[in-house]
C-alpha cells in the first residue's frame, strides 16, 4: 500500500464537456481537441442526455473567455 497522491490531477489541453443522464447528479467528462469537435459532440448527445460545456483548458487551467463588448444601435 502506498501513500495516496496529495496534488490534484492536472487537466489535459482541450475542450471539456460533461454528459449526464437526465436528472442525474454526476456524469462523464469528455475531452475534444477543437471547439468544432466539441460542438459536434454536443449536438450528438443533446437529445438524450444533459450536456454541460465546461470550456477550454490549457496548461491544467481553464482559459477565461475574453469579454466582448457588444455595441447596439439605439432606436430613435
């Protein structure tokens, strides 16, 4: 018997999504290499499962999306 690991596992680079059975509390995490592949998996599973997009991870950390400013034209 060895000592249990102390540090949490680092996540691999890629796009993460979690797939659960409808009404379940836990599911399976799937990794895809590109955003396009991730969106294909979402479309594949969305009819029968609950799909949660976890986002992109690089170097073991989540990549924060840059906030885009949306300019709306005002109606006069």
